[in-house]
C-alpha cells in the first residue's frame, strides 16, 4: 500500500487554505453584522431570496391599498361633512317654511324677510354642493369641470349610471378585487333639477312672496321628501366610510404581518450573530496559533 508523501509545501498550502476559509467565514459574519441582513445577495439563500421578493411585492401592494384608502377617506369625509352641514341648513329652511305658514297675516314685509333668508340658504347650499376635494367637485361625479352646479342650481356634473358604474363614478381600490365608491353625485344627494332641493327652495321662496298658502303647504311636503333623500345619502356615505376604514385597517394588518415575515427571512438574529462572530474570532486565533506551531521550520531551523 503506497501512501502519499506529505511535504512542507502541501502542509503550508492546506494551512493557508484553511485560514482563508476561516477568514472568509468571519468576513461573511462581519458583513451580516454591519448590514443587519442575513441575505445580502441571492447566493446567500436562493430560496430565501425568492420568498423575500414575493413578500416585498405584497408589502408594496398593501402600502398602496393603505394610501388608496386614506385618499378615499379624505373624499368620503369631505362629502359627509358637507352633507351634514347641508342637512342643518335644510332643517332651518323647513323651520322658516313652517313659520311662513303660521305668519301669513303678518304682512308682506315679514314674508319678504322669510323669502330672503330662504334664498340665502339656497345660495349657501348650492355653494356647498360645489365643495371640492383635491380640486375636484365631490358632487360632480367624473366631470372634468370645476363645479357640479351652476349659479342657478342646475346640475352640470356627470350623472351616475349604475349600469356603467366603472365610468360614471369615482372609486378607490382598497383590496384584492375590492373597490369602494367615494363620490356622490349632486342628483343623488340633492335631487334632480326639476324637483330637487334647490328647485323646491326656489318654489318656497316664490310661494312666500306670493302669499300662496296652498302652494307653500305642498312645497313643504316636497321639502320633506328632499330631506329624506339627503338623510339617505348621509347614511350611504357613512356606510362607505366604515367599509373604507375597515379595508384600511385590513391592509395595515397585512402589511405588519408581511413585514414580520420578511424580517424573519432577511434580518439577522443580533445576539446570535454577535456570539457567532466572537466564536469565529476565537476559532481564527486558535487556528493561527496552531498554524504557527505546525509551520515552524525556517532556513535557520535547517541550518541548526
């Protein structure tokens, strides 16, 4: 049986190779400590890299859903606040109408004062119906115009068509396949141009000035119908706001979960890595000491 000859050169080569591997391992641990990541390049863990890329994609998606929900909540909050304010004004208009029915004998001056206040309320409501969010009229639908109503209270926006909801409404994608509508057209909130709130207030004002008690009584019933429509719109917006809030919370919860999973794959266990670094340094020092004893012969040693 022939055994291989072990030379000084082979010993030196093996010792140096082992020291290089030791140094490379220490450098890798040092890189992990400095970056805080155990995945610094795909070769560190091909399977882990694929999982990390997928989780990063999910994280970006969840972040976008959250931003969409925040924008949608801004829309809905603006609409809700405007409708609540409009409801208060409409209640004031109803009180004035009832007052006009009960004070018909007070003369033309009292009627004119009541009609004037009704006109002011109508003008304020038209102004509120042109409320904008991010420079877009929230009651104008998908209109590219700056207002939803003209000065005469005529709707100039884009009507909502349930059969073509995708093109006649403003919505936000807040989940996988989940869209929530954030706009509400003026016709849905205030009624149409022929029998809506603005037309009713105009007719009430005219009836007060004309002293038409029968017409005023009929217009009061029309005003109550407009009030019911406004309350229904407020309820609809409130339900959308709640759903948008829930979807935002869901996206945020998913983002936290994905972030935690990504951290498990990419981030180092700091205490363990520090301990590994200390053990590696100790191992390297021991290897150097052992190598110094093994590779001792020098020219002086051969001359002795």
